[in-house]
C-alpha cells in the first residue's frame, strides 16, 4: 500500500512475502533511513554511521568503526577501564546500602557509561568534566527525544517550519545541539591539553 504523508511517500508492507522482498531481495534499495530533521541536526547533517545514507561514505565509516572501535583487540584494550569503573560503581552501591540510602539506578548506570566512554575516548574521568550527573542525563535524554520527535517540517513544506517554531520544537532542538557541541568541545579541549602534557593518548581519537 502506498500512502502520501504530506510530502513523504510511504509504502506499507502488509505481508511477510513483500517484507522479505524489500528487506532481503531489495535490501540495498531499502536500507537507508529517511532524512528527518531531528536526526539530521543532531548527527551533523547525517554524518554518523547510524543516519548516513548507504554509499561509499557509509561503507568507509562502517569499515573504520569495525577496525578501529569494535574489533576484539580494541574492545579488550579498554577492559581494565571497564573493570575499574564497575568496581567503583559496586563500592558506591555497597556504601549506599550500608547507609540505607536509595540508589537512582538510571543516573548510576548513565554515570558508569559516561565514565567508561570519557576515559576510553578522551583519557579523562567523568568527574573531571564540568557536567554533573543530572546535567549529563538531561542532555542525553533531551537529545534522544529530539531525535525521535515528530517534526511537522518533515511532512509539510514551509508551513511545517512555522508549526515547529510555534510549538517550541525547533528551539528545543537547537538548544540540544548547542549543549552537545559544548560537551564535545570540552572533551576535545581536555584531550588536547592532556596530549600537550604528555599524557597517554587514547586509541579512539588519537
């Protein structure tokens, strides 16, 4: 079934046979994600591996990610970092338990992930950044919301832009992009500073 959602042509696959044809037999023709405003703005015009269209750029990015980020050797190289951060997490939870203090698992696990990423990528601990746990959590949650948000401008030309402004969606999305930019800038500045001081450079962004 073919539908027209505003300016977006949409095909509904209503049987397993047609789904198999689209996702298997014609996979290359159907594998690209739609170019939506939220993911585009938050991924720097669809430059990351998740949202970039299938083609030479995506192939090169995927190859680089597999070789430099997700290979068994690279993953194992940060195992000591993961072990240390998990131990810190367990010690913190044990202390909270002894004091009968409730633990916010959402913030705790977010902090664990941020700590591992910061140390593996930039060579600094999360505690060394200017972000508190709550602020980072808010930035990440807002970014996810903006990526998945319904943007009228994706479906209705011209008028959709006005709708997004009136609903405040465009302002929220622009703010989310600025906050992520500030976080990335801080991380790169700290990494550059560590490099100048002779600190061991992480393999991800060296």
